[in-house]
């Protein structure tokens, strides 16, 4: 029997390796002993951490389940052979605000060395067992807690994985932890593209085109190239080159951030969560907003544009055209600066990093450059351009209201960091509601600003259309002020404070009040008796993306109804620290070497996930029937509710076919 169980575990090991692309182990440990003076020794525990991952300190902030799982060290009974001298020492790092957990945390990157001083009483053949319990996160996910055990030899100063004695009972329980899954597990690794940020940058560039700093330049510049050149072919070439340089200059502006990213991959994220920078962005956006309202003008020093214009005139040729493009960028700063500031601030606040910022700046530059190129190719189109007038100022004021609303996003970041409680979710939404209503009142002529001309008799169609949209958005925001199921505003996801940061201080013990089994085998029996398929939800108390899925995707009426009525939901918390009953605890033989003690509820379900589904990230969703047949390929974090709903429907249809 024992030999048979060993073969079963070896088969698990082979299967585990075959699908290693979804199994993550971002931290490797090396444990050594270093002799100090006399009978004093230091146990050194060095963690090497993969890029982008965070190993958390022994000291953390926040309530239970609110923050990441801290690193813990324990040592075997030392009363007769050695004694611990003080606490385990760790590198000194400043606490930083973590946007994933939305509290201050202390964490380590790249490498971290922990030191435990000991005083040896009996050094003869002394071996010390060190147990390290820890969990790691990156910007998208947290992995379940892991435990590594090492046996350190004082004589050699080296260590090896400590493998607990595996009993037949351990083997039986290990084998019982596996289920005969049938179907394609797939690969849930998701790669985030850059098209979204590029499109947003393009939209920002298009808005900048419609401002009085840029729009009048289009016919003037195109006419200069097409009429001022000796032949049309050369004029078109120069105009196209001018457009390319506009695009190139804005991409060039993002290069310093690539240098920062190469020095420290986490630096941009650290900058984005800095309280002083967020307050600075808030103040800058307020200044930009009132500038757009027409109370004052923000311009770069006139000497800059004068020098660039001189170089463009004196040098000529390709380099001269480059300086002409640079002159446009400087002269139009009063209109493009606030939009670029929003792009920069938004990119940093969303942990986007330098590459996404480059795509955003590229989209912005392309939107500015396209008209110059297109109108040079088709000069007759210039006749169809509307003439400059008061509508350009209207565009600026509308952008001013948008800048004002976005300013409070940055103040909200600082408020969350410092726990001031100034901008609870409902207060934030109320401010946006006022900005939206203010925009509508301006467009309908009830509010006037300094640069506005005299009132006309008839409102322009553009004012009416955008004003109606502003009123519609205001109506959309109103439920966000309430304590109802309609308060979850999807359009503001990632902009407004989280749902739990509320004046109503609402919260539930289970996601959305759904019935969810917390034990796989209990849920399996319920599925068999009800004849329903299983929705297996691998989740965690400290899993932020799990909460996002529950609040923003599961809460969609059709998704909620399908989960509630068509599936047996089994939610397995892989970071649950509740101890298992003594009789259910055992040592699991790791496929990669060593043993893993299964002591808690989280240990059990984390191992269950990795062994059976070859994945250890959360959230992870599996649809299956009670005979262990997969109904479709499992998925991870899927923020698009339509995509997630389609996945649920496909699984349900497959279940109905087979049953």
C-alpha cells in the first residue's frame, strides 16, 4: 500500500512539473550560520526575491486580514543546546503606502537578509531547525502563505531542506488531497496590452487639438508648408516630417521615466503612492482647472519659444522642421500641459510604469500630428474646418471642469494613505456630481467665465449635446450617494475610493451575501444532491483582485443571478490561518523537494489548488461537475463582466450537454 501511494505522489510530481508555467515561487531562501565571538553565533536567512515581487516584514500595520501576511521565523526547542538572543533582525526599511492593500506596509525587494543571534550552550553536533512562514505579492496578485523548513548544521555552517518523517498516514492524506480532474487546465497567465493607454493618450491629444492654443495653428502651418515650398511634393514631405517630429517629441518626453524604471522597477510605483506627490498633483490640477476657466494663463517662458523659433528659421532643412515642431509644443503648453499632466499622473497612479506612459504619450503626439499630415496631403479639407471662435474657449472650460474633478482623485489617494476620512466614497462622488452639474450649467449658459463672449440668442448644438451628456452622467452618479446595491458605479472603478471606504461603513462576512461553501468536499456533496455544476473560487482574505471581482463583476445582476441560481459556489481561502484539527494535520511531500506541513485551513486549500489545478495565484475560477469533469478552461482575474459572463454561460451550456 505504501509503495502504491509513493507512486501516486510521483505521478503528481510529474504532472506538477509539466504545468509549471502557472506555478509561481518568487522567493528562494539560503540559511547559513556565522560564528561571532565566543559562543555567539548568527543564523543568517537570505531571501532572493524575483523582480516585481514583495516579501513582507515581520511588522505590519492594519487590522487582521486587512494587509499582507507577515514573515515569521520559528526555531526548534533550544533550552538545552542554545538560546535565542533577542528577536530576529531584519533590514531597516521605511513603511510605504501600498495601493493594493491601501494601507502602509513594510516590504523587501530583490534581496533581504534576516539575522537571529544565538548563544550556544552545547555546541557538540548541534543542529537547529528553522521554519520560515511567509507570503509574497506583486502589483496584481498575492500568493498563498508558504512554509520552508531548514536544518542548519552548526559545525559546517550550512543547511538543507528539512524533510519531516513521512508516515503512511501522511501519504494517505496527501493522496486524498488529489482529485481526478478531467479536462484542459489551460494557462491563466494574462498579459496586459498597451492599446488602452494608447487610446486614452490619443483621446487626450484630440481634445488638445480642439483648444485655442492648437486649433488655429493647423491651417496656418499646413498653408506655410504647402504654399511656401518650391513645389507641392516638397511641401507635403515637409508637412509630414513636421507631423512626425510632433509625435517624436512627445514620445521623447517619456524617456526620463524609462531611466528611472531601469534604476528601480518599483520607483514609479513608490512615487505614485507618495502622499506629498499626490497633494502636489491635486494643487497643480486645481491651478490647471482655474487656468482653463480663464482666470489666468499658464505659459512656459517666452524666451524658450523665441529661441526655438530662431533656430527653426536660421537652420532650415530637417533640423529646422524639428525646431518648428518643438516651438509648437512650447507655445501650446498652456492647453496641452494640463492634459499631459493628467496622462502622467494617471499613468503613475495606476502603476503603469514607463512603457505604458510612452504609449500614452505616443497616442497624444499622434493625435496632434495627424491633422498636419492629413491636411497637407488633402489641402482641400482645410475648407471644411470650422472657423476659430468662442467654441474653442468653451472646450477649454469643459476641460477645466474635468481637471477639477480629476484633482480630487489625487487628494483621495493622499486621504487614503493618511486615513483622514475627508473623502469617503460618497463625499468624493458628491464632488464629481457638482463638477458634472457645473459643466452642464455652463454649457446651458447659466454660468459665465472671464473669457466668455456676450450671450448669444441660440445655444450651439455642441453645447446642447455635451450638456445633456453631463446631466446624464450626473444622474448616473446619484445612486453612488446611497447605501443601496446601486451604489457600485462601474465607470468610477479605480477612480473613486473603494466601496468599503464609505460613510455608511458597510461590509458583509460573505461576498454579496451569496451562499458559499468553505470546504470543497462539503460543496461537492451539495453539488451531487442538487444536480448543479460547481463554481470553484480560489480566493484569499488578503486578495485585492478577488475583492475587485466580487464588487465589480459578481455584483452585475446577470452574473450574480447565474452564480446564485445555477452553480454551487465553493470559496476556498488559501490564506486562512485557522488551525486544522490535530487529526487532520499532516506533512505533505513537495514535488520540488522537502515537505510542507499542512497545519492550517489555508495550507490545505493552497496545496489542493497547486496539486490539482497547477496554479497558485488568486483569484482562480474553475467550473466543473461533481464527477471532476472541467466544463471549460479555468480563468483568473477577469475584470470585463461580459467576458466573465460569457465564460459562465459556456460552462453551464457544456454541463447541460453532458448531463
